C-alpha cells in the first residue's frame, strides 16, 4: 500500500494522474486561482495525496508511509513530507497517532468546504453526489445573497460587479483572467449583502466557481455563453429588485449546473437539477 501511495503522489506532483477507475486522465487541471502563490514542495505533496483521497484511490483507514519511507519514495526531505501531512491534517483528511502512524480520516471529518479541498475534488472527475451537493450549496447561498445585494449595494459594489462582467465579456472564460473576473463578480455580490457571515463564505463560493468553470472549459469544445444570465443578475441588483435578483441567480446557478453535468456526461448519462 505504502509503495502504491508513493508512486501516485509523486505522479501528481508532476501534474499527471494514473489510470484509476472513476478518475479522468484528461483533463488535469493545473490552473491555480488568480493571485494564488506558487506552490511550494510540501504544498505539491499535500495536493498529490489530497487528490487521491478525494478520488477515493486512498480510502479512509488507509495508512500513509512514515516520514523516512515517504522521503525516499518522493525524493524529498522528511521536513517537506511532515509539512504536507500537517496541511492534510489541518483539513481533517488525515490523522496521525503515535505508534500507529498516519491514516486517512473518515470522510465526515474532512473540511469539505475548504477551497483547496474543493479544488482537489474537481481535479479528478467528481462524483454526481459531490457536484449536486456543491451546486446545492450555491443555490442556498447565492440567490439570497443576490436579493440582499439588490437592497444593500453601494455604488462601489455596482462598479466592482460591472467591471468584473465587462472583463469577463472581453476575455471570456477560456482564459485565466476571464475566469478570475467571473469569480470576482460573484464575490462582489456576496460582499454587497452587508452580511459579514455571508461574505465569509466568499472563498468557498469562489473556489466552486473557479474549479467548475475550469473543468467545463477543459471538457467542452464549445461551452455555452453564460454572460446573459450574469447580466440579468447585475441589472436586477442595479434596479434594486430583490426578488428579480433572486430569481435571476437561481437561473444562473441552475444553468451552471446543467453545463457541469454536460461536462460529466461522457457516457451519455445526465444529472438532473434535483
């Protein structure tokens, strides 16, 4: 087991994935959210292991190699591997105990809304259940946020939304800058609610948007243009029409889910909004 883990994690560091049932080989999503710092060695090791935990190649209860063994397998220092394990432990994905070693934690303990964990899930072919749950969270949060933004927004909030959409329209979602603008638009809406607890969800929502949009752009040859739904939300917020803004955001997230399920439907099966 330890030898297999070592090979898989080292492969992930090189931006490749082994052929594992249920895991897509293409595409490997190498993009990082705009503004994210370059990954350090221990970040790469944690990412490689985290992706395989998310893909269920490594399962709860599986034992990771010890520091000496892992350092040799990954050709890294024991310190780098130890830091990687600490990253995973902080996200609830592994637990280390004296004498028994480091094991994959039960899924219920994972910090599933951690933006980095969301990214690890979406660097593989995510399960139907995960995608449905992720968009379910968006449908719970974003329509209400749009309604609040329609009531509480300031001129600065509107300027931020407008600038983001204009950039998204100019650069398109096929570019990193276009995807960053899409994320900025949704973050501006959450910030415009005037509710600091809703605003605190911004990193999670932004990660969900970034990675799902990237996944769709890599798997669809001609992705659908989502700008009309975005401008419908902006116009409703600008007009201070809360219910119209809510309904527009419900449609926007719903269409985004439809696009995502199309990207996942490589075998002809389709998800339903549910």
